[in-house]
């Protein structure tokens, strides 16, 4: 059964917009953002920074293994879309072999590898294109209610930082801007409120599901849940949202 949209925030007039950099076979927390969004904007025309955009964790019998996408011709200031993938080595086969070995005893390993093979069938040239393909493939495999997927570059809104995020949300008719915890460090909530846009933060609740090789961790690729749960993988997505003031107060308490 497909998961329902997030009911506490449900209202006929609400339109939730998520703006996020695309990640390579991301963790389930990002899929929860997809689940809660009416519009999901791939924010891939912004500067690339080392992180989960080009790599992801897999849980193996030898511990956590990083699967990193090789890049070529890198230079300072590149956007995620400008990062070119280095296909000089068969990195796709290597990643598939790690996943096949790590999840060989999982009940739905074949279904998981079919998702990987579907993405790898195309030779994506940019990191942004690869990230977008992996997110959409996972959303389909988890049978999520599909939001409207857009590319930030196609929205036609310039600027930077909080102002651009607000203007993208407004241009798309958004009444709620939903984001992850990192934005607490920089987002100007007042400029959203001035435009009648409510800012909410993810209140992550992911898993647990059965895992081999030690204690449960939610921070591995969502392929892990797919290999273990198959069509029931969406039951691992249980996150809700917090108003920005509540999220900020919680952050202050935890930081005290």
C-alpha cells in the first residue's frame, strides 16, 4: 500500500514546496521530503560541496562502505550540474558489486539491484543528472505519491540564499516551504512570512527495519530499506514536520 501524505499539515489550500540538492541514491530522510512535497525542486544549479551529493553509505559485513561517484575536471565554484562524471573506470560495476555482496542475503536484493540497473543503464554525464535519476527511481520503487519534480534552473528565479528559496516557493504557488535541519543555520524565516509562506522543518523518523552487520542506522542509502522490505519499504518513512519556531527552540535546547 502506498503511504498517505502527511496528514497533520494537510489542508486543501496548502501547497508544500521542497527545494533540495540532488543526492546519489540518498538516505530515506530525503525520500520522506519527496513524500511530503507537492513540488520537489532539484536545486542543482548551486555550488557543489563535498558531501552526500556524490557519495552514499552502504552497510557491509566489513562496516560502512562509501560508494563515491568519480568526478573529472573539477574546479572551484562548479555547480552540481557542472560536475562531470569520470567514466574512465567502470565505477558503476564496482558500486553494483558492493551492493550485491552487501545485500546478498536480503529477501529483496533482486528488486533493489533492478532499481540500480535501471539508473546505471544510462551513462549520465553530470552529477546533477545522476542524482535526479536516483531520487526519482527510488521514489518510484517506494511507490510514493509523486510530487511535481522540477529543476531549479527551469523555474526562472535568480538570486541566492534565503531570497531565492522564498522566490522559488512563491513562483510555484507554495504556501509551505519545507526544509531540512541544516537551514536553521542560515534561513531568514521572516522574509518567507512576509510573503505569507510558512516555513517548516523535517522532524525525521526513519525506520527501523531489519539490518545485518550490527546496530541499525538510518543514514545508509535507501537501497538498504528496499533490499530488506521490498514493496513495504515506504513503511520506513514516518517523518513529520515542525514549524520553524519549534524547530529552532528544539535546536537551542539540544545545543545548550
